[in-house]
C-alpha cells in the first residue's frame, strides 16, 4: 500500500487521464530539445497549472500512495516524543519552532501536536509554534482543515507566511512556500517523505565518459516520451559526479543538497535538530526513479502530471552536503528507530485499551506495515542532523572526568524510559 521501495513488484499501469501536461511538454521539447530528468520532474510535479502536487497531491487511501502517519497514529506520536526528548536533552530552551517540510495532509503534525498536548506540563514554560513549508494550495487547505478546523487567515500582515491559524490545541501555525521564509530561531525540522519527491539528475557511465540521461520526444511515436543520453558532458555532469564514483548509473538531487545546507547552517547558528525519514540508501543504489498512481507502479514517462514521481534518497549525499556544520546520525532502518523509540510498549498499551476485535486487528495490521522488513520496516530510514555539542562536550578533551555523560539520542539509541 505504501510507495514501494525501488525494485519492489507492481504492475506498470497504462495511462488514461488528461494529456494537458504531455501536450505542454511535447511543445517544449520540440521547440528547445531534450530536458534533464530534474526539469521533467519539476514540470510534472509542481507546474502551477498541471503539476501533480499543485492539482492532485494524492496522499492517502483514495490517492496514489499512503504514508506512515496515514497508517498509524503511533508513528507521529513517537516522532513527537523524539522532539521532546531532544528538547529536554538540549536543556529545555524557552522557544520551540516545529518546522515540517512538505507536510502532506497534516496528519504527522496533527499526531505530534496531540503528544505536545498530553505533555503540556513539560512544555508549559516553552513558547511552541508550528511552521509548515508547503507549495501546494490544495494540500495547504487540507492541512488547515485538519490542524485548525479550517480557521485560517490568508496573507497575514508583515509576515513572510502566506497563511496563519491556531491549532485545535491552541498553538499558532504558519504556512510558507520556502524554507528561507521561516523565521530564524531555535527549531526542530521534520522532513518525512519530502526529499524523495525533489527533482533528480540521472547520469550514465559510457565508453566516452559520463553522460546525462535526458527526456525527449520519441520521433517514431508522436507525443510519446523517451529517455536519451546527452551527446556530450552537461554542466550537471561536470558539477555533480564525484571523481571517486564507482557506480555506472548515478542519481543526484542538487535541491536536496541545498536544503540540507540551509538546515545545517540554521541548526549550527540557532540550535535545534532535523529529523529526515524517507526511503533511500547510503550511496549504493543506481536506478530508483519511479512513478505511482492508484497505489501501483506507473511508467515515469507516461501521462505526466497524473502520477507521483519519486526516487530514493542518497543519505551519503545529504551527509556530504551538511559539510560538517552539524553532526549526522543514521541512516538507520525505520523498524530499528521505532523499536528504540518504544513502539512495542506503545502497541501493548493501545491493545489493552482497545475494546473491540476490529480495533485490535487494525493496530496489529498497522504495526506490521510499519515494522515488517518486507513492507516499510527496511525500506524507510531515519537520519538526523544535530549540533556537534549534542554529541560531544566542547571541552571534553581538556577535563574529561569533570563532565556528566551526554544523554543518548532517542531512536538512534534505545529511549531511556524514566
């Protein structure tokens, strides 16, 4: 049911749907020649008129893919616990900005805010606010209904936000189109299934050296797209292929690199942490570009704008792009992270409190979906950016014996339940 890991089975589905985006791309390609895969993804997903996210944005049972927070409330609750655990480990600063990139339907933030409400006594002296970075007008409306009951004010004065409201639990929420619009300050960042939808460049090693994979019109079949190789090196080939690269096919997401650099410099300057949860690899996979429509694998070049396009996140690239400004942890498998966060204990409590068989079956089914290595357990990974001082005392080397040990980072070590 989830967006499958690359290499997982599924029937490629024939396109029906409207062809407005295909017509637009066909005209563009005939006029100016092949485009990069990144440019193709950007058009297909975020074109203001016909893009998949701007028009459809199909998260959930009725959409094209389903995400972990849609499967079980426990997922979001444990992430909420992670943020509070880190906030406490960092000395309980008096402001707490929760910043989510690409919040989907708002389910994850909704579950996190429920945890914040349950632990209101812990956060009582802290000024908590929520900041959502969302480009899709349709999804931001859905988020507003879920989080505020639809009570929002568009275009607030003197704000870089395009919308604001107050959550059902009384926490101010702001919406932005770009992470750079989010005000500076002590922040916890969340990117769940965000990086996988950012545009990638694809490269192929050939006898003549590296060539970029491009998208073009098929001359044999009108209005059908195909992949071609660039005749010579492109600027992207020169900039993004590392000299030590050993693979024959490489995907690079420069936008992910830019965002990680921004997150790392914000965390270095203002404190906080970032948690990234996505499917991916540590610099080992090759061709992972795929499409999803109606919960099935879909040909990436067929009926653009009607399907979700995605590629595995290269965590080794994210680590490199943090440029040492922050410490990085992970990637570790989702099932390990959730186990360390105490998912088994939480499941037992929910099972004890559920009165009927149907609820218990649903809880066990959701748990299996999140934890089973064949389903989401091994596909998805967690990765964190933290300030260096969170993992290492600044003057540890001078007087190691005088320092109390640093609390372990929850999720990446076992959560210490007091």
